[in-house]
C-alpha cells in the first residue's frame, strides 16, 4: 500500500495512525508512546430499521403458455409453406398447403350425389302426393301406398347421407390449408415442401408456441410447501414471484404464483409450482433455466446491517458494538435472518436500531479493545484516549499548541493534522522524526527509507 502526505494533511487514516505511532516512539531519550497494545482501525456502520422480504430461493424453467404441434389431417403432398421460420404468426395464418385437386374433385362428386338424392326425393314425394287421394277410393292398395311412403323416407335418408359426404369432402378440402390455431412464434419447418404427409402417422410439420403470457415452472421442497401454501392463501392467491437469468441475475421480472402442485413427488420430495409472467417483449424464452425467488412476505420494521458486520464463532453469530464515547467495542451474540440483495442481513435479536457496528476490521477484536473508527477522512478520525494523550504530551513538549487547542483536541479526540504539520515546518523534530515524515511522503508506511537505505548515525540522535 502506498501512502503519501498531500500538502502534509491528506494521509489515509491507516497510514497516518501508523505514522503517529512511529513518530511518538522516536521522540528523544524519553519517547512518548501509548501504553498497551495499539488500538485497531475499523470502520463503523449503523443498525437501521426498514422493510425486507422473507423469501425462498429455488430454480425453475420457463414454459410456453400454449404449445401446438402442427400436423396434417389429410394425406397429400405439401405444395406451399408460406410462413417464415421462427416468425410470429397470428391465429388463422396459413402455414402449410396440401395439394388440393383430389379434394376439390371429392367435393364436386359429393355435390353431384346430393343433387341426385334431392331429385330422387322430389320425384318420389310427387308420386306419393298424387296417389294419396286414391287411397280412400281404393284405387290403390294400402300396401302400395305404404311402399310409396317408404320410398320417400328412404330418399330423405339418402339425401342426408349425401349431404354428410359433401360436408366431409369440404372439411377435408379445408384441411389442405393448415392454419395456425393460436397466436405465437412458429418453429422451423420440420417437413419441407414437396414431401408427402399422411394423416395416419401424425408427423409434426412445425410447432407454434404462445409466449405472452408465459409460465415459469419450479419446484419447492415439501418441507417448505406448507409455508408457501399458507402465504399463498393469505395473499389472496397472488404471491409475488421473481424470476431472473442465471447468467445475469440483474435481468429479472416479477409475476404471480398461479398453480400449486396437486401432489408431492415421493422420489424427490418436492412439489411442482407454476407462476405466470407477462412477456410481450419476449424477455423469457421457452425452456430457459431461471433463478426463482418466492417472496412470501414483506416484513416491516426489521433491523438491518451489512452482512460483513456479522462474524461467526463457536457460540454462533456475533457483532462488535462500538462505544463511541470510550472508543471501545463489545462483542454481542446475534440471531440473524436472511441476507438481502443489497448486502444487508436481517438481525432478529441482539442489537437495536442506531447501534454502531464494526464493519471492516472485525478480525482479532475482543470485547473492551480500543478502536479507531474511520470513514476514510483523516480529519474525521476519532482517536481513543490512550492514543490522544501521548500526542497531547508531544505537542506540549515542543510547545506547538495552546492550552485551548490541546483542550479542544482532548475533547474531540480528532487527528491534529495542522499541528503536526506545524511541528515539521518549524524544524523542531529530531532527524529521525524528519526522516520518518519524509519516508511517509515517499510512500514508506514503516518509517524506513523507501530505497532500503538506513538512517545515518546523526539521524538517529535526538536533539
């Protein structure tokens, strides 16, 4: 790490504090230095109160809202494929066309049979009506008249049969134009134009997938299913679901849980669930793997702190709470909840809102230790009492501070950057102290010359 003075007052806190310790230990035959181990430099962060989701993370996959396999319902040769592969099609758009002449001929034949049946019915009906008045006069036998009636009924049946055959022929002719049954995205051609297809083998010619809306299917362990079902009911069957790309978690969308699985998979111990998402911009793609978060509840007024403030030891999770007046820390055990996307973790117990916790510098701390809390600005660093007093003594020794300045320093416990600069400018430092500050300016945080040379004999003598 390189640390330099910037106009003699721009030191980083860690470098400046290291420099202060070395300055203090090099001041004459009776060095002024802190007693006990030097305080550790840490950063502080405040426990806040806010809202945070209670969630369950799992994996899932997007599924087309509707998926239709396009097959031919008649036999014949494909003569046209007028749609573009991979394009969006509308319901009713022509996808494939089967060779039509045989089916047109079948329709015309059926139409002729209908006309014949209709004419025969007309003839027999006329004969029946002509003979009806002859029955009372016994000019025609009852049996012959009944035969005429039966002929009319038979003609009516033949007409209906012919009309049915005409309807079937027309349906088959319609089947020669295969149209999309839904709005969606078409696949590639699975069968190209020129091939003969059969209705019997059910060959898929293409598929059409409806992608808006789109389903997202995922699983949950059976141990969590009761919890999901509880919150699903409490939300009015509108539990929020977040789905994001596995490759890029920032690409995310929100939908709603739609379907709870109706059974537990006994082999995997999981339950299948399905959510529905809007997808007009095709953000999701069918069969795309996704990271799923089931947001069970939005918790209010919970305690939050950065995750790096929490350590773990034999007794569980803990934090160090800073006493700002004494510049000391106290270790406290905490019960934590889930880590949030912003890096904060829910703290369920052990601290209160407004507590200052140690952030960076958590290692090797113990309760009662003095710390120097810094936010990166040397002027704002507050020194512990065990370190501010030796600095006060040094300034008294060189008479470079007024009683008022010393009092202010003791009360604020801030780094006296301007006073230390004053010490150097007035030439009151020993050669060793001057060499140390020079080395700081050139990047040596240890106080040794940056080129590896040692101070001269005269530089080691005190004035």
